[in-house]
C-alpha cells in the first residue's frame, strides 16, 4: 500500500508499511518562519532501520508512518542549510514534530540615514557569487534586519530605499556578521539661467543633463524665474547643457546626499557659448 497522505513531492513514503496507523507529522520552515517545500525528511529507528522518507509539500508539511510505538530519529535537510536531527517518542498516537532549518551563516545590523534615524522602509538583499538572491528582508521599525540561512562564503549585501542612494558591500560570511548600513540621501541639481545682457532671467530655456556614460538622465524647461531643478540623482559627474540663446555647457560634480547649485549665463547673441558656473552645494 502506497500512502502518500496527500502531500505533493513525495519521492518515497513507507508510512503505510505493515498497515501502520502511527506517524510522525509536522512542517519544515526556514529561519525566518517561511514554509520550505522540497525539504527531505527521514525517520529511522534506533537501530538505524529506515521507517520512511519523504519531501515536504508546498506548505512545508510532511507525514511519515511508523510501524509501532517507540523512539525514532527524525532528520530533515534542504540544500545548503544546516540539517536538523531530533529524537521523537511515539506512544499510541501520531506525534507532531515541527522543524526549523537555518543556515550556519548570516548578516545582521541596522539601516539608518545620515542623521542616524532608522529606515524601516528599506529592502536588504544578500546575493551570492553567481548573482542569485539568497535572502531578502525589510528592517523593523528600529531599522534592525537579519538575513540568515546562508552557507559560508562571499556575498554582496545591498540596501535600497526610495529617496536614498543604493548601498552595496562585499561581505565574507562564516557565522553571523554584524554590519550596520548608513544610507546617503539622493542628490539634486538646481540652478538658474540668465542673459549676459542685462542679467534678466531666461524662461523657457531647455536644460539637459547627461551622465558620465553619455546617457541623457533628464531634461527640464526653465520656469518664469529662469530656474530649473533635477532631483533624485545618483552622485557623480554630469554634463549640463542649457539652450535658450547660444547653448552653454557645464560640467557638474554632484555629491552624495546633497544639492548642487549651478548658475548659467547665456552669452549675448552672436558670441560663442561658454561654460556656466557651479555656484555651490548644500
């Protein structure tokens, strides 16, 4: 009789051997409480004789029948996670034994902005050397995070949050590593355009921002006060081209977590374009 107890993914289950009604049942979950499908669970008696083996279903559940009451060894494992082994006593009824599998390595810490305020809306991700995501989480209200269940090795830890510059760091895991992360704010670029003759502000001028790789990042049209603004920029070197009269080209260095201001002055008609002035940062 082949009793698979309705669980998916069972490759072998001797739970019905000798008409056994007794069983060891339970769920297998990861270190963060998520059910683990496909984990392998084996039950043996104290002499090492296998009573049954199965793989957990989509909900992490398993059931393995045993012939008689007694003490049994339950072993569960999944991939690179540390295996679980426990002695389970079965008397006259089915016994439940839930299992939590955790890796031998991980990383934990806090995520905060440059003022030290915790960031709970960030996403923290651990990526292995092949580029596969090993674990991901969101910090709690105090900015604390934990990523576990990873085998020892070198990983890339990334942290991202809306309105902040992404952070990536290489981490070598052999046990649990403490790593606090500070998120610099995204940068900005603002400025004004004016005419050399008379100094009047120039409305309707086109400002184009190009990154160091030659890609157009954004464009803006100056307002009635001649002002323009680019927000949510990564730090780096940009080329700002403003066209209203003769085009003016300005190379701008945008620092992390700050706003850089550039004042652009258009030359008088008929004179060559020139470079604008980087006024300052804040």
